[in-house]
C-alpha cells in the first residue's frame, strides 16, 4: 500500500465504484433505445433501400460500441473494488473512521470499534462511549429492540424480502439507490423508512456497507442532531428517554411507548446492577 494514502482515499474508491455502476445503468438504458430504433427500421416497410441499410449498419455499430463501453465499465468497477479492498486491508484504521474529503463526509467504513459479545452489548458500549448516559443509551436501545431487535440487516416483515436477500440485492446493485429509498420498507436497526432518510442512509454508508452496525449507529447519531443527543446524554430515566427518543426520532405509528419503555428499563438494569 502506498504510505501516502489518506483515510479519504477509500471513500474515493467507493464513490468511483458507485459512479461507474450508475454509468453502466445509463448505457444499458441507451442500448435498449438503440435496439428499439433498430427494430423499427428493420420492420417498417417505409425504410427500404441503401439509406435504410446504412441506418441499420450505423445503429448496429452503435449498439456494439455500447456493449464494449459497458464491458469496460465492468472491468473498471471490478478493478476499483480490488484496489479498495487492498487499500482497506492495508490500513486497518480506514475501516474504523469516518471518511471525508475537505471536511465533507463521504462514507463510514465499518463504523466505530464495537466491543461486546452481541449486537445488544456492542450498541450499549458504543452509545455510552459516545457520552450518552446509561439511561439515555438504554432509552435509545429500547426503541432499537422494538424496531429491529438490534439487527442492522433487518428489513420490515411482510414486504416481500428476506433480510439476507434484501441486503444482497443492495450490495450487488439489483436494488438500486432509488429502489432502496422509495420502496417504503423499514430497514436497519432503526427501521428507516421515509424516502429521504433512506436515501441519506444509502449515501452515508454506500451499498457495500449498508448493513454495517457501527456505520448505522454513526448515521443515527448524526441524524439525531444536537438537541436530542443532549437530551439522551443527560437522561436520568431509561423509560422517559425511550419515550422521548420515540417521539422525536422514531415517530412510529404506534403512539403507545410502553413496550419500548419496558425494554429500556430492562436494558438499563441489565448493564447497571
């Protein structure tokens, strides 16, 4: 690995891969249009003679050229992925830091250093390490337990996808950014659902890290904002913190927060007795 690389380089790789994949989609769309044009010329009796033959030849050449372009995009994308993986493995710190260029956040690698033997324990340790009071951390977690049972790969039940299939679709591009943002499926530890929030989550993590527990936690804290973060850092009641977090952040259709409050109290007692 070039020792002059900075943390931001991995974010550049991620952006380049994302851009290349978007170009591939655009070329595929153009190829479909070209083939439609070719079909019209081939099948319409009005287009006959040398002029029509010349048009068909030109369109066929264009279609072939687009196929070559798409093949090259695939090669580029694969190469960038290999370079990114090599860079990331060569700099272990890159996977654990927010990636930025000139102060503008691009990606979260794998989120922060998570410690613990389960998602629940890792989330609790993470939140406390970020300055949230034990009661505030438990209040947040009471909501996350209700929403996803602490699973970063969780997709809303009854919406046509199993968790693993949904995540795989995002990572391999079968589910595009637009599909992900607009499908109204709750996803992740907080079950992000609204299209602008899901689009922001996608842009923050990138498809390759969409199910990163640490990355989703980082995104959640950023999305919470200063006021709610302050409330959770100063919370002295787990149940009250759970209700506050629900009403300000989750805003689910279930106005009864008793289950979330109960989860929060249990979590607080578990880690503070």
